[in-house]
C-alpha cells in the first residue's frame, strides 16, 4: 500500500499525483475503466480524495467521467496526436531558438548534464528512460527564459508521453535511434554556440520524426 504522506499537503493532492503518474505510465491502459475502490485501496486513501483527483485529471483531458461518476482513462486519439505534433512543431523550435539567444552559464551546465549518457529510447524503456528524455528537453526549453512557453511545453510533454509509449510498441530500428542521438548532440552544440537558426531547424526535424509523430501516423492509419 502506498503511503499518502510526505511532500503532499492533502490527501487529494496525493491522490492526484498518484493517479496521474499511473495514467501517464500507461497503467491503466488508455480507454480502460478505472475501478475507484481498487485504486483507492492501492493508494491507501479514501474514495473522496480520489474523486477530487479524477475531476482534476478530467480537466487535463487524461480521464473521462460520466454522469454516474464512472471513470476511464481517455483513449488515444489520432486528432489529439496530430494536434500535439502540430503544436510542438511550432513551439519546440521557437524554444531552442530563444534558448540559443538567452542561455546562461547555469543553463548550459544543466543542458550538458541532462545530455550526458542520454540515448534514444529503446522499444521497452526502463522506468527512468522517459524521464531522462524529458529532463533533456526541459533543460533546453527552460533556457528560453519564457515562462509561458515553458509552462505550455511542460503540459504538451505530459500529454505526449502516452503517445510515445504507443509508438515504442514498434521497433524503430538502429538507424532511427542513431539519428535521434545525433540530433540530441547537435541541439546541445547549437544552443551552446548561440546558433538560434540552426537549433530551430534541427528541432523541427526532430519533432517531425519523433515518437509522437509516429504515433499520430499509426492512429491515422488505424482510423
């Protein structure tokens, strides 16, 4: 049983964090129902804070609630996958361009630290693989020093993780992973060098071939 104590101020906050992590990790799987009593027992909380958490997650589009308070994880949808890629294709290149212009010494240190040992995601990522990629991209866009842009990209990253996991069900092959590693290295070099145009161009290509883009294509083909 989980311990509903620690850094959370309320049981509702704990329930929200607990269930949100599970949904983003793909458990329960997209489209499946959420047994509130089972989840509450596993989390070591009551159903009241869990229902409050579900309402918050509904507002984020991660769960769906009907009139009878039945809940399910929001299914993966081709339209949402497409929308996420379109937004990232516009905002990620902007973020790294601004980062190249505004990065501080502390930003450069954070970017290099996040890039150290980073490798393209394998087909069966370990628990720390996806967070490691998020840390790298977050280090890049936080160097933009644009608070609104950073907050928007944080939200997009959360929603995109579910689609990344779907894309990883199909092996990309060694060549695609090697190209991703090359792009990561190029982004570090270009941002550190202050090359806004070059960083933006690499990031645009990076998004176009990303796991999120692959998931959008697969969902569109399935539809």
